[in-house]
C-alpha cells in the first residue's frame, strides 16, 4: 500500500511541476466561476451541467498525462514495481486523485460562494444528500473522461493527430449521444460504444433532488464504461510494451 | 534463471535480434559489446520484459527485481534528492533507510553537492550518477547497465567498479551493454559480441595478456556450487562450463572437485 501511495505522490508531484495542469484547470475554474455568477441556480441541474464540462476537462487532462513520465523513467518504475499492471493501476489511481481535485473546484466554488451569500446561491437550502449526489455524478463523469483521454495512448497510436482527433470525436459523441438517439433512434446501434455521459446527465437535468436509485444506476454505468476503457488501455500497453 | 528461447526482434523489417537463445544464471556477470545500434540495449530490455520480442520467448524461474541504469537518464523537474527519495520509497525502504543510502552513495560518487540541484540542470555525467545511485538504493536480483559509465569522471568510475564487484559477491546478476574493455574486464565473467543480430562469445581483453581456460565439469552425486564459483558457471547439457585464468585454474579445480563435481575437460580458449 505504501508503494502505491508513493507512486501516486510521485506522479502527482511530477504533474504539478509540469505546466500541463494549468490550462484545463484554469478553464474549469473560469467556467464554474462564470456559471455560478448568476444566482439562484437549481442544485441538481447545476451539478449536472458542471459534470458534463468536467467530463470534457478530465478528458483533456487524461490526454496530457499520457506523456507525463519520460519513457526511460517509466521503464525504471515498472521494473521497480515488478509489475506493469501495478504501475498502470497506480497511474489510474493518480488520475482518480486529479478527478477529486476537479470535483473540489467544481463543487467547492459554488458551496463557498453559497456560504458567503448566506445560502442564496441555490434555489433552496443545500443538503448533505445533494453534496453526496453531486460528488458521485461529478466523479463518474470526470473518471470516465480521464479514462477516455488515456484510451488512445501515445504508445498505442503513435500518430498524435489521429489519437487526439479520435478522442475529440468520442467526447463530442458522448456529449450529444442522448440527443442523437432521440432524433435518430437507429443511431443507438452505433453510439452504444461511446460512454453514455449525456444520457446519465440528462436524467438529472430537470429534477429538484437527486433520485438515488437513478444515481446508483448512472454511477455504475459510467464507472463500468470507465473501467472497461482502463482495462483495454492497460492490456494494450502490456501487449505492446515499449 | 532467465532463459531466452529463439528470440527474434525486428524493427520495420530490420532484424535486430536474430534467433537468440541462451540462459542467464543467477550471479553471472555478462557484457554485450558491438557497434552502436546493433541491438545491445534492445536485448537488455527484452531480458527485462520491457520490449516484446517479435517471436521467441523469455522465461523467468521466478519474478526477479530488475534495476536499470539507462544510457541517457532523463532530465526531470525533481531535485536529485527528491527523485531518489521517491525511488527508495517505491523500493519499499523506509524514509530513514533511503536517506541513509542516499547520503552514503552520494558521498561515494562525489555527488553530495548536487543532491539539491534540479535534475534538469545537471550535466550528463551527473545525471548518469543519479541513474546509478537509484539502481543501488536497494540490492536488485538483476542489474541492467546500459553504457553505465558514459560521461562519468575517472574516480567515480572506480567507485562504480568496486560497487559492481561487491554486488557480484552478493550474487547479483549483472547484464551490461558496454564499449569500455577495462570495465568489461573489471566486472564481467562472460562477454558476447553482437554481429548481425547474433551473439558470439568472445575473449575479454584480459585474455590477451594471460592464458584463459574453459573447464568442463560433470555433476557428481550431491554436488553443490562452491561459494567462490557462484555466478561464474555456465550450465550446459550434462554439466557446467567455467572460464578462468591460468593462475586461478588449480584453485578452482580443487574447489569444484571438493564440492562433488568431476572434471571432464579443459581447453584453452582456442579449443585446444
């Protein structure tokens, strides 16, 4: 366990030393700050919209962290841990930590602002279930985004233009998926491969409270997609090696 | 033991490793020589499982701890000390143990004053020292050295040789890609030259000055490998081969006979 924490701390520090985090997190802060500049807002709806944005931002983070570690030091780490799988799982956990930081930004800004304006930020008083529900929805979307960003890894698709283009294509489809299926029902046979981010988010866009049953289904569905993408990436990298 | 069976590695139809088969015994120290780009580094990485062979297999008797000293250590944003602290932690050492090791090794390699410098500002030789120190924080089962001395000062080179010989005495297997004959002489038992993707056993430079022999022993009932010979034996069908210089040959033969082995052949390196 200590070894796993050490690898995560190492990657976190490596990431913070680089400038790769600046742009996506600045964009996220700018979005959240401007989105919550008008009050009052619906709690569930605002978290649902933010989770779509966080999905896109974390995809960006996933793409940029692929080449965080120089190849040689990555090889040294893999040998040191005696397992490629262990190394890649640590990297996934590191991305999960970044997702949590993204959630702190996405939820922290409105919650702090809500305190500062004496609870008038939202259309009603915020409750613990709203925070838990919001966290779960944001985490599922953020983690799915991060796994998607790493799916077309630089060692799997060497041509970066194709890899980034393919990632962008999937992100767009994930965001418009529910609308697309609504307008062209036959498209569901094609877009099932794309993470159902917009579908899950749309379940919460009109409700005034989180439906915990729907939330559990949505969370499980998105995490399933994220885990499948993570497994595909890890196994491809293990197969391909360096 | 690590066994390579008919390993082939191709890059864009260029054959870098061509049907390589050999076994690496625990404690052996082997050097691979050859022109730049001939496949030495590739072989080291294939042995460590970092590169997938195009065909053939690498088999491990057990999961080994490999440590790797690359030819070009990357410039990073960490200070050398920060980087080494993380690496020691990942080796499973406590913070106290890592700090003690870093102090000790950085003093040995004349590197104390550089510990707090960011790695991106270090020279090639200093970065190479970071590469060596990280590999020595914890004793590995197998140490891979890819041109380990490139850019290092003479005094550090001697320290490096002493450290490697200490590791050999502890039974660490050393696999090295190298051009320097004196280093090959100082720390290896066997040398293989790469030519057209094939490996050929060659004489060490030392053999030009003194006579070297290959001894063949057949395993007797209850035979064990004597402490002095550990890591120097090459196991072959029916027994083992051992390469030694003329001046140690009598001593080694006595050791092996006492340990239950039967001497079945002795040749000089020309096969006579």
